[in-house]
C-alpha cells in the first residue's frame, strides 16, 4: 500500500462530487459561532443529537458567544444534554467563550481573522479543543484551508488501499494538504463528501460496495463484490 497521489485524490473527489453534488456544510449553521459550538458538541456524538442540543440552546437564547459566556455551566449542561458527555461539553463551551473574551475582547470575528496557522495553534491551546475540532473551526468558521480528518477518512482511504504512512490524525491531514491546493472550498466539499460516503455507503459494518462510486478504484470493494453471491 502506498500514499495516494494528487491525481488519485482528485479523481476520488470528482467521482464523489459527481455522485453526490455539493454538500453545503457546515450543516445547519447560520453563523461562525454556531459552527464553533457544533464542532465542540459533535465530539463523540451523532449529529442528530447535536441538532437537538443546538435547538435547545437557540430556544434558551444561548446559541451565541455571549449566551455561552453568560449561561451558568450547570444550566448549559442541561441544555446540551442530548449531545452526551454534557457536563464536560458544557465546560468546553465555557472555556472556549472565556478564551475569546479574555484574548479577543469577546469578538469571535477578530479571533477567526488571524492567519489560519496561528488560529489553529491557538485553538489547540484551549481546553477541550483537539485537532479535528480545531480544523472544523478553521475550515468551516474561518473559511481557511486546513483539512479536516475523521474516522470516515481513515476508513475510506484504508479500504482504497491508500492510507497515510502513519495511522495518525496529522499524517492523514498532511497527506491531503501536501497533495491538494490550499483551497478552503475544495477542503470543505471533500471532507463533507467523504463523510457522506462513509455514512451512506462505506459503512463500518455491511458496506454497500455495489453502490459506491469508487468501486473500481477500491480493492476492498472489489474483493467484497467477488465474494457476494
């Protein structure tokens, strides 16, 4: 198995885009703060459960930086209960909001306007912000080109026989960023398309290989097809 080339990754992208079209991500977000809140809440959670939490925050008037900052942590935990690990996630939301108030005068747009590499490094220093969450915020809230990697990325590239040299987040992120132009819109669509494929077709169990637009590129899918009656 070898690392995928630029031509291979762009072929995958074009096939997915032709099959599924534009994904219009971040799902449901109307403002950058909604992306940031959703990125924190979606850690170890199904998006449908995050949507319930976002709806409750909106109903309570807390779906804003000021709302997160001013809502007591215990109350915030109850509002985001559906997203799981609600006490920890409430603490993470409070830490994020406090950071923006302490370091950027409560102005998220100022924080997001930094050079994206600097923004990413700063985000990684905030309690509860890991690499995937930081890249979600950089890409979808700041509209800057930092590729987002998740479990679907690992699974799909491994099945395609083209994983990163090391099975670590940064190895997969660099694989895409070294091979593709630094284009936030491309990264946005690519990540969303991989997630769509992973959820609908390239599932962890019982993958639907016959429906996959990448089938002729995929040694795993072709082997699966040969075994099927």
